[in-house]
C-alpha cells in the first residue's frame, strides 16, 4: 500500500519560518538541545527561503507553539541569568534570558558527561513550546518575531 502525501512547503511557506531579510529567515521548528558546556545561548538556525525539510507545515494550516516567556519548559530566575562567561551575547540579553528545558540530554559514547540546558530570550519561540495554563489566551495567538 502506498501513502500519498502533499510535498512539504519550502521555508518561505512554512509555519515555523520567520523572515529576517530578503530570502533569509529563521527556523523555529525545534527547541534547543542541551549542551555539554555551561552558559550557552541558543541560536536558532537560519535557512534560505527556497530550502525545505520533511518537518515543514504549510503556514496557513498551523499557528506556532509558544513564546518562551509563556512556556512550561522555560526557567527564568528573577533578574534573568547571570553567567560567568556571557559568550557572544551582551548582559542585556542574559537579563531577559531563561533556560529551555524542553529536551532531555542525549546519551553519549563517553562516560560521565555533564549536561547543561541552553538559554533563550523571553521573546524567542518555537513549535515545541507549550503555553502555561494560566496563559490560555496567549495560546490562541500566533507569536510574531
Ligand atoms: S518556546 Fe518553550 S520549548 Fe520552545 S525554545 Fe522557548 S522555552 Fe524552549
């Protein structure tokens, strides 16, 4: 038996893509994976408007998950995060950052790895986010960048 399926849209037509500039945008399909290094900012990947993948969904048929600030997986201490090594982001970014704990750390071939969850901004969002119950109204509104 063969199963027919419509071809996935390209990035420009995908519900998980947010345009940044002409022909370039950001894929918000997946939440960040944990890392083996502490205090890392999560950077969502950029793609070309003509690219596509098997997880694309036509924009018209779906609204995306949640903003981080409203998400059950986001942990934001009062005052934001205060890393020893702020890496490539300014402290003003870390002040509005929290930890995305959407995914469990993956096992590795090396024994004893330490796991750390990456940081996102309150205004970030992805399709794997789940809106906290007290923000049910926000769940019905698709975030925009
Ligand atoms: S919306 Fe939720 S799952 Fe997605 S990146 Fe933000 S905290 Fe993580």
